[in-house]
C-alpha cells in the first residue's frame, strides 16, 4: 500500500472559485488521477469513488470538525455539532436513525402533497397578475417553512421564526464561523427553547404530526430521549428549509436557459420526478461534503492515515462521464442510467428527509411551469458567494405571461 501523502497527485485550489471554474479544475484533475490534493486534505471527484467513500463506515462525517477548523474554541457549537445526527457515527447513529426512519418514508411525506400544492399556489397568487416576480424572495424563501410547520405541528404563524433560525444556523457552513458565531449560537438557543416547549406540550397533548410520532416511536422498549427528540426535530427544520429553498431556486434558474423543457414540464406533470433528479444532478445546492478517516483506511491500493480529511465533490461526481453520457447536457427526458444523482449524499448519512424534499420539488416545479408560461429573466441572475455551503441564487428576477 502507498500512503496518500506520498502520492504524486494534482493539486487544486477551488476556494473562492465559482461553480463552473471549480468543476473545470476537478475535470482537469480527473484526467490525471482519481485523487486530488487540496489546501485542507484530499478530494475525490468520480462518481464511483465518491459513492465508495460515503458508504465506507471507516470514514466519518467531518461536520463536528467545522468549529475546530475555523479556530473556534470548544463550546456549545462544537457540542451541538457532535450530537447532531449528521455527525453521529456507529451504534448511536444506527439506533437513532432506525427509530426515526419510519417517520420519513415516501408514504409518510406523501400525505403533505396537497398542502404543498396549496402553499406554492398561494405564494404565486400574490404575483400572478403582475407578470413579474423575484423568485427567491417571493416564492423559494417562504415555500418550505409552512410545510415544515405543518409536518411538525407548529403554528403556521411561526414560519418567520423558523425561517430566521434556519438561515442563521446554516451560517455554520459559510466558512466564516468566527464572525457568525453569535448569530449561530443565539439562533440555536432560541430554537432549543421552542422545540423543548413543543415536546413538553406533545407529551400531554399528542397530535397528528411528526413530533408526536417521534415521541411515540418505540422498538423493543427503546425510545428517543428528550435531547434526541430536540436534535431530530431541529435536524428536520434545518434539512427541510435552507436546502429546499435553495434547490428550488437552482432548479428554476436552470430552466431559464431551457425554455423548451420548461414548456414540456408544464404540459406533462409526469416529468416532475425526472426533472427533479436531473436538476439536482446538474445544479445541486449541496456541492460537496467532507469525511475524515477514523482509522487507517486502505482503498484502491492507497492508505488514508487516520485523521486524513477527504472532500467528496458531489457536483463533480454528478457530472462524471462514466456515469452519464454527455454529463453537461441538461435533459429532463434523459434516458435513465440507473445511477443515482448524489446531491442527497450516499451511505449511512444519506439525507433522511430526501423523500420530503423530493415531494416539495415535484409539487412546486410543474405548478410554477404551468403558471409561468414563457418565463424569462428580467435581469441577470445573482448568485450567492462560492464560499456559501448551501448554495444557490440570491436573486432571480423573472417575467412571464399572465393568465388571460
């Protein structure tokens, strides 16, 4: 075995680069080796290798390392990251995920589809007669929060609170934790208090909602503790808000360059499911995730010493020519290859709320396509900085034909 540190592999520097420039660097590196060296560790970019690393339980989530990497001393933030289901490993992770999984099946989330349609239609009604909208602010930002409130059984009037908490807590992924720490920790504390009050209320007054089901779930006498219920509820909020609203904005922004496919989606809602998978493959809001070797790991004849940081580029893997013919072509009618897009991840940390996110996108996109015929840009799209972890447009000004 050859230690990874001794390999002659291409070096890439993607920090500060926009998505297209970063993908170009990954593509060039792929021509030389399946590994690349970065400022923080190493990167894998091919679909096969990204999937293998994400599924290898010897590689652990690097989420809990973010505060340390940002130079933040041990405290509430690091403790919170360590107890998140996104960072849990081993038997603890398996247990919590096993208890929670029944609440996140496609069947469990499908019951919310009528409400999703109502929310997206109500939002669009506010701009329908004008023939113009700013997609991010008018539609995408407010769309997932009422759905999460409905899912959890929280009052719909509290969606602005949830939206603000989600926005501030997700600053942890924006490579500026030191400056954002106060906002992150304040949002975490307020959300903790809110969720604990909800749990106390549901224990005495069960409802028809996710939180009640999580409280009631039991397997061979095993139940979630209050701290675990808080963690899971907050994970649902986080995973179901910032990611979904950014991904919806990415999807529609992508369609502005493909009006023929937008029209096809409007006329054939059956294209919604493949359209979601293709847009997430082509322009995913989560572009990468990091793993750390928990022990010495041998893979493909290379030893990754314990502690080695490995970045898996989901965006690059989603454009692997060995996985998809002509991978940079966007086509919602693309012939299925049986290869999954990786924006939801893979392995034991595969997105627990993937069914919910898919349903939200599958309901929103055809409705918007039907109600925004001849959609076009009013001005160039403004994108968030490339350092933002959950990435997407910051402003998408659109024009469309109004109903006659």
